[in-house]
C-alpha cells in the first residue's frame, strides 16, 4: 500500500488569481489543494476599495468548480490615495483581511503602488488600531540598489524603521528569499510573520541562470544564493510559527514568460503542496508540514482551523508540460515535465 499523509486542509496565505476568464483556470488549480487563500489585489486596475474587493470575491466564487469549497480572503492594494476611512470600511467588512503594500514599480502590476510610505502614517496607524495586517512586497525600487539586494535593503530602510514606529501593526513579509529576512523575522515578537514559496525552497539563482536562462523560474523577489535557500528551508522545517505557507502562485501566459522581456511570476498552484511535502520529507520533518501549511497562517489571521483534511499519497507522477489558459494560450506550471514523489489525492 502506498504511503499516505493526511493533514488538516491547508491555506495559501499569498495567491494571485488574476481576473475574468483566467479565474476558470487559476481558481480550480488552487481549490484542489487549498481551503482558503489570501488573494492578492494587483489587478489592472488594482483593488482599492471594499466594494471592488467584494465584486472580485463574487467573481472568484462564480469560477469555483462544482463541488469544491474554497474561501477567498480578500486584500486591498495600498496606494498614495488610501485614507484612514478606507481602513474603517475594511475593518467593518468582515471579508477584507489585510492591506498589501507594493512599493511603486516593484513587481507585476505595481505601477499604482506606494511612492512615499511616510505619507501614509495616518493609514498605518488606523490599521494598527483595527489590527489589520500589512502585507509587504519587501523590495526597494531604488535603481541604484542591485536586484539581488532589494529585499535586504527594504528590511534595513523600510521595515525595521516602520516596526520601530508601529510595533503593534500586524505585518507579513511576503515571499521571503534571503537569510537576512529569516534572521529579521526570528528577531520579531508579536504579530509578525513571513510567507515562503515552493520555488524559493527548491531553487537558488544558479538553477535559473546556469546553462541557459529559465524564464519560468523568474519571479520577484528573484531567487537568491544557495545560502539563502538553505536558510529558508531551515526556517520552515524548524516549526517556528512565524514562517507559514504562501505560494505566491502567479500565472502568466507562456508567451509572456518566454519573451525578450518576460514577466515575473511562477505558476506553482498545481504542484505547491506536493513540493512543500517533498521539501519537508527531505529534511525528515514531514510531521511539521501540517503546522506550516494549515495552522500558523490561520492563527496569525485569527481564523478557525479548517475542519476537513487533505491527503497526500507517496506516488511518483509527472507534472504536465503545460496546462490550458483558455484564449490566453497555455500556462507552464512549476516543475513542468518533471517527476514529483508526492501527489495530492483527489476524491
Ligand atoms: C507577482 C505577479 O505576477 O502578480 N509576480 C511575482 O513574480 N511574484 C507579483 C508579486 O508577488 O511580486
Ligand atoms: Zn505575490
């Protein structure tokens, strides 16, 4: 009999679902493994009001395949125009769970992001008052800062000072990629956490750049050194509740990845739980997977734990080379054409 692992159903604390016809493909892929997901607001135009978030949530739920249950946890996109009153509407909404900070221009669809965070202090203070988490894309956009240093410099220039001024503001440093970020998180107390993606646990920048450039591994923050990868793996398997699952699954049609100027983002939803299981197994830490995938984010967001379960089977399978993206062509999933030893059991 195949080895199986049954865990409390997991939550994805960082997910890009896109909009319109894309939802048919993205929502189904995530709902196969995850019960809830914190849905990123970087649409065009961005989601900046509770009303827009509510309409977006309805579109996501309409795209859900029959018979699946999946709860989108909505977020608003912080802009230079966000007001403290917007934060009051978030607190009253019951379904918008967090506010996302994109430094202007930092990543895909971040044009509308924040130019001067200092000017948003009244907004951040109101978030502290209501205890609404600030989710951060933690990279500076200063053209003088090397792309491989942008996370570490964000921590030094933006995050550490902000934490000093507003120590009670709940924060998540999203998709961390460096040993510096791991060390910073470990030094925090209170409501502070970080999400970690499958690709940053599996890969380092050599995997993307040596022997040819692999555009499907290009995401932001960009893959770092082996030393960073090892620090991330140790952080997630350590059982520290400040590190939890956030896939950052970020689909882009194949033609916009395989291009002279390819988009940033890795579509990992179809393999995410399988990759996390693989990483934990390699570290002899499968007994800690459930906390990372299914408890720590719920605790951070002060939500009940899921009551149903997910079963993974230890059974080799080959990830599809590509998947349909409807009229947009195809999506290339993480690990396309490669073998994985764990498989989520469906039905
Ligand atoms: C994300 C996207 O495509 O929306 N891309 C990425 O490389 N991670 C945006 C983001 O989270 O940076
Ligand atoms: Zn993201």
